[in-house]
C-alpha cells in the first residue's frame, strides 16, 4: 500500500547534519516502496528553494522569521492555513520535540479531532548536563501527546524520563568493496565544539604523534577552529591537517587507520569501513550515550578524556582486528533498510 507521508523536521538538505542525513537516507529507502513523501522545514538559508519536487519527494521550506515569537506565529499560521492538506497525509511524523512544539502544538487539537496519529523521533541531546528542566518537561509532554516514538539511543529514556517505543542507532549503507580502503592517517569527524572532545583528542595527539608517522586529519568546523589551530602552532604539534567541513566524510573514513568520533552516525560509518573507533566522554550523560549502545565494549574504545587513557586506547587500537570485525557485523545489522522497517513497525504498517 502506497502511503502519503509527512516528515516535519528542523532542517533538510542541502544543509548537512546528522538529522538531515537520517531523514534523507530514510526517504530514499521509503521511496523505493512507492510512497509519496513531503519534508516540511523552516528555511534557514535564503539560497535554498522554497519548494522542490523530484518524483515522489517534495520539500517545502517556510521562510524563517527573525525572532522566536514571529517564527512560532509563522509556523502556526502555515499549519492552520494548510490544515486540510495536512489531514490528508496517512502518516504525520515529527523529528525532535522542538519541531513538534514549533509546528505541531498549535494544531494538535485539530489533529486529534480528526483522529490523526502523530509520531516523533527523538534525536540527540542539547549539550547541557544535566538537561534543563524545561527541556525534560517538553520532551515528556511531547511523548505523552504523540502516538508513538523512536528514540535515537537508549540514553534518552534514562536522562529525559521518556518511554521509547523503538530504540534505534541510525543506519549506514553497506560498503561493497573494502579492498580499496587504505590506512593512511588518524581521523577526527565531528563539530569543532567543546562537547565533541576535539581539544582532548588534540592534546592526546601531541603525545601520540611522538611514536607514529601517521597524520591527524580533522574533518569538521565550529567555534573552536581558530583556537585549535593556535594551540597546534604554539605547542609545535606535528602532522595535524585541518580539512574544515567536508560534505563527503565517508571518503575520508575509508582511508583512515583509526577514527576519533563520539556521534552515532560517525561511529556506524566507521564500523561499516572496518575502522577501529575511539570515543571519549567528559560527563555522565555522554558516557551513557556511548556505553548504552549494545555490545559497545566489544566494538570500540569508550574512555574518559584523560590524555593518557586516549593514548593507551590508541596503542591498543592500532593493531586490533577483533573489534573491527565485530563492529563491521554490527553495521551490517543496522542498514537504512532496517531503520525503514523500524519506522514501518512504529506506524504499524
């Protein structure tokens, strides 16, 4: 049965990020089954088109207002004006609680009046430890108001008190030919921000680099970029390459020896290329984010942010083949097709 599906999200391509990649990969899988999909987002960049349509996928971008109140009012007006169209969708699925609050809360009574089921995916966390009480309240309320949810990671239920109907860690595409993979450098992938641990990885590299000829390639951008470059120069740290933001991170993963990353998508993509992963945490929430991943201890190194511990993990990972094989099998079990089936199961299709 072909369905009309509405995804309401924080952002979408060409803007790049974990949530955007999740939705894009999911859409590609669902389009194979003949569904008609609409992605509704705010327009964060004026260079993006207001409307795009290709085959059975359409993208609608609502112009983003300058202040929060105006944005909320604009989204509420859009939903009210288009409520008849929205009610014709078979599936209405929000991505993240903030999107539900922005787009869905105002028309919630209408959706319930017409007995429409409402679904949501809870992605990630806000960077606050512990989470702000207001955010915990909004997430819990959203969970109660929606029909069912997918949580990306087991840590969400523990730290926000929400009940997950399905837990997923996202997906990856299968890498068909691993024989072309090289092992030329150590790779960091992620935002150059405090919560990703990039400074800690770099401090550890200052010690690691003394005993290896590998380069440290950094793929990512963010507020710490200039500070990191100054740190490298002032401390004369060798063989560090800043690539900035890259659109095709998998091109860099395939030729890495070891991957430093602490996000689910980066971890899974590294697993799919048979790369050993070192992930660090700086607080208890991030620790749970990582160690609540099933069988994590047999697939990667999860450690605190002490320099000596990162260096020790590197020394273990450099010649370890067992973990990368287990991790690779795990990646095969977490394809985007599997994620699609999780969504179908949530929607009872």
